[in-house]
């Protein structure tokens, strides 16, 4: 069962939670993150998490909704498994692991699918923007963060860079060598995707 598009009330609540966590609980990175979100917030708050109806959270606000769910899962998993992770690192890696899906700050990553047949028959609600330079989602997210001077620790950088996990051949060299933060965020991301694809909608306005 797939989640329906979220209501405007949930979208706004999700964004307020996302913004609060990112701009008040990230230590000395709060100021540059605030500057980044103030500039790209309109795009980020309404971006989808994927392009196809049978993927996950392919609707406006889906990316923030997904990222908050990853944050909640990561906090619970690291606590239950006694994996020590700094809270600011957990927040940054979870909330921004898919930041590249918002685009590069000038061009969006996804654009509405204009082909009605592809929308109806293939479930392609969005298409990849052909006018944006080709980058992986992880690299584009890192590109956006460096534009605003957001300093990242090694494990935070890798958690964003390796956001697609070991399914990508270029990521396999890091498998079983990754920092704990990478493992926690990837596990939380996988679980969040399953929740979004298979379970009822989960409201994310209460994050641990």
C-alpha cells in the first residue's frame, strides 16, 4: 500500500520540524544551515522523494517527510543497538542524505512529467531535469552544502555521499569499512522506504 499525498497541514508541520532540527540542534553548523534553508527552503519543502508512483513518497513534500522518517528511525536504531552517534551528526546525515533531490539551488532535480502516457501507464509523476548537470544525488547534496559553507565531518560526508548504499557499484569499496553513522543512516533509510511503500502514512511531526 502506498502513501497518499500528504495534506498541507502535514507538509507545513513537517517543514517546521525539519527547519527547527536543522537550524537549532546542529551546533556550530546552525548558521550556514539556516542560510542554506532560507534560500532553498521553498524548493526543499515541496520536493518529492522519488519520481514514480510505485516508488516512495512521489508527491510534493515527500522528500522532507521521508527525511524526517529517516531521522526518527536512525535515532531509535542507534539507541536500541547502543551505537554511539553524536546528535548533530545524526540530524545532519539523516535530514540531508537525499538533499541532492532538491536540485543544485538553481535548477530542480525533478520536474513534472509532461508526457501524459508515461504518467498514466508507467506511473512516472516526475522526470529528471535534463538541464541540470549530471551528478549522483549524494554528490549534488554535498555540492549544495559546500556552496553555503556547511562544514561536514568525515562520517557525515560519507553518509551523504553513500546515500544509495551498496546497490551502486562505485559504493561497494566502502562496504564493511563505513563509519557507524553511514550504517545507521542507510539502515534507517531502507526502513523508511519500506514504511512508505508498504505501510500507512506516518506523521513525522514528533521526532526523537
